[in-house]
């Protein structure tokens, strides 16, 4: 059995199983492979490349999450100043931007594609969402996430 993602002339996407590649060609030739939505017989195999690429990105994002390393630093002679600068930077970004919570990816995409007025936002995104934003070429940046100061 072979599984095909199919697309009809009206861009409806559907999936179907065939005994083998020849069976698909043969049934298509006889006009019995029909779109379940519009009943068109003008169907063809959908291009799988974008889906595959997306899956690869998602897989990479998922495999990173369990054992992902984070970049850290200690012992720099100006540790305290740099830490303070990062804290001020974070403070500057968050005080001048709207907090959108877990809607960040959605809102960032709207801003990137100019669906809404550009404005500064900040919030949270899952690793999958971050991978999706990178894939779409959205120019965002991470906010420094500092542990609480131990006094
Ligand atoms: Zn159709």
C-alpha cells in the first residue's frame, strides 16, 4: 500500500491509499480517483516538499527541547555591569511594548506581514512557534531572561 497526499484542480487537498504507484496512475487514467469535496477527477499528487521541510524544522525543535543547552556566562570582570545593562535592556523593551502573552507568534506574524499597524510587542512562544517564525523570516529577538539576584 502506498499513501498519497492528493490535490484537485480546485486546490482541495485530500489523502488516499493505493495498492502501489501503478495503481494510482491506472485509476487516475480511468478517471476514478475523485476529489471528495468537488468530485473533480483532475487530481494529482500534491508536492510534499514544504510539508517535509516543515516537519524537519518541527522535529529539530522538539528534539532540542528535552536536552537543549542554554548559553550561560559567569566570572566576567564586569559581570555586575553587564547584568545590569541586560536588565535595563529588558526593562526598556518591555516598558515600551505591549504584552501579548502566548499570542506572540500570531501577533508577530501579523506585524511582519503588515496585516496590522506595526508596534512593539513582547510575550511568550513555544519552541515550535519560534521555529515557525524563523522559517517565515520574521525578525524578532530573544529577551534576556535573568535569574533573580541573590543578595
Ligand atoms: Zn476538489
